[in-house]
């Protein structure tokens, strides 16, 4: 073969060899894992709490504000629930507690509760001819501290006559019967805070006609979201001293979950048919690493129950949402977590870089939520169309509210309104609370998060 021909052959052979090498490398890359992160508590916990979770509660103020309505007729109500009020005032007795007198003044006046003219048990102290209740409510709901409002919720701002038409009859009164606190209540509840109402019936002399009527003394306790689940919170201590008063809780996010796990550290909520390679149970989230082959085999062991996670229970759902429905939203965060991991774990000699979380769109056909409404148990299983992963994937699975419509017991709500001796109804408290909750849409609120790593 001529030298020139040999040169062409060698060139062609080398070209074919280069192509085969490139193809081999490409195929090898198809099966290789492009990720190099480790999912460990030191990284995952701050990733979830600092960047992912959107429901972080601002720190609650450690002070307490107590507003007392000193308008005429309130003494009878206070005395009807004197034991409970005394215990309440004992609980809040602190240098950090401020007391305010509510009545004629347009702005609540801060007072010394131990001064003779302010002691709640003295009938002579209830002489206010107006009851300007809306300003205290505005002040309470604009803050972020625990507050108490002791009142009959009868708003009378002046002697002007308001016209009330009910059941075909027209009445003239100074009482504002509208849902005058709805906007303030909505603002407070929308932030995840709670309003608890303790109600005690009492007989009151009508100020306009010589007749008595039954009303309720209301002790409204406003609790910031950060304290709602704290045993030491004022409202939770008061519940232990309820003394027969009617109690109502209004909250849009009073949700607590508990995991009934046999081996929290090593198994968490994994079922007996799915052994995890790694487990981390945090606050508001859990992490599991599974080999996908193990999950695919679950139907062989248990056709009726194909969950790989279970035993997470809704320990407390919002009392106003008895028909709460849940679903799972799944996100592939493999690339996002790699970006985070690289930022907080730089190569030797380099500094940590800034990181910001970028939310992605949900992915379909990976996991399905299995929610038993009777047991209030949450579980997770593979979607029937799931075909597997080509390399390691990290998924974020948010348990979210699918549907939540507030429902209210009319029998209980009857205690939050009353009928004036002249014949018209005053529904202000009931209407303000129920309308406030009805305006808040809980759909897609995240109540818990699973992180699930799948390996091939």
C-alpha cells in the first residue's frame, strides 16, 4: 500500500476510533449521576426553614394588653363570670401587661388596674355613656402581641339614631348592629393568628326601655400565630380554667400534625415494605432516601396498601373547617438543591456564595397523597404512571389544602349575638367573625413537607 494510502487509512481509523470513544463516553454519561450533593441535617434543615418554608411566624411580643369595657351595664356581666375574670387577671399580672379603659373616650386610656376607680368589681366604675369598641379592636389587630378584650361587644359611639330594619319592622337605636369588626378580624386571622371567645350569659337592663334582656359577656383573647400551639400561652392556660363558659375558637391555620413512628430516627414514617436508606424527621418536614426498586416491589408484598410512607396524623385541624381536604404537590428540586449545596459547601479555599430559592412548577405522575379522613392519617405512595428515574432525584412533596370551606354551628353562634328588648337582633360579633373567616381562601396552603430522594 502506498504511503499516501496508509496515511489516509490511519486518519480514517483514528476518526472512527474517536467517534466510538465519544459515543461510549456519551452513553456512560447517560447512566452516570450528575449530582454530587449529600442530603444531611446540617444542610437540609436551613434549606427548608430559611428558604423553602413560607409560613415562618414573626416573633410575638412578650407583652400583653388588656382592654376592659367600662360602659353602663357591663358590671353585671363581669360579676357573672367573676371567678374566670379573676383568674385571667392573675395570669396576666406582670410588669409587661398594660391595662386600658374603654368607654366614652375615642382612644382607650391606659390605667392602673389596682386604682379604686378602675377595679373591675366596683359597680360605681361602670359609668361610661358610650362604648367606643372599634378603636381597641383596631389597635389589637394591628399589633403582634397577646391581647384580651372584656366587653359585651355593643358598639355605641354616640347618641345619634341609627335605623334598623328587621322582619319588616323599623327600629331606631344608637347600637351599631353591622359587622363592624370584620376587616380587623380578617387581617388578624389571615396572618395565622387566632381569636378565642369565652362567653358568659347574664341579664342586663336595657338602657332605652325599662326591660331586661339576656346578653353575654365576651372575653376575646387574641393570640399571635407563634404562640397558638404553646402550652404556656395565655389562651391555652385559660382553657384549663374554663369554668363552664362557652368557648369558640376562630382560626384559619390552627393545624398541628404528629408522627406516630415506632423508630423515628431510623425509619420515621416508612412502612414495613419500604426500608429507607436515610431518614431525617425535622420540624414541619421529613426526609427519606429510597432505592426506587424497593418501592416498585411494594405491590408484591401488599396489593391493598401500597404506601411507602404513613403514620403522620392530623392531630388538630382548624375547628371551623371540618371538611378539610388535602392533596400532594410534587416538585423536582434536584438541580435547585445542587445549586444550594454548592453555595453553602464551597471547594476548599473559596467562600460560601449567596443563594436564593427559585420555585419550580409541579411535576406529575410521581407521588400521590393517601389521606384517610376518618383516621386523619397522611400517607404517600407512587403514582400508578410512575416509570422510574434514570439517576438520583430529589423531590419536594408539599402536603397542601385542596379544599377548605368554613362551617359554623348555628347553635353555638347564637351565643355570639343577642336580641335587644325592643325586638331587633344584634349580630355584630357573630357576623364579624364568620365573614372574616369566609374571606380567607386556604387552598394550596402548605401544612407539611416531605423530601424524598430516589436512587436508581
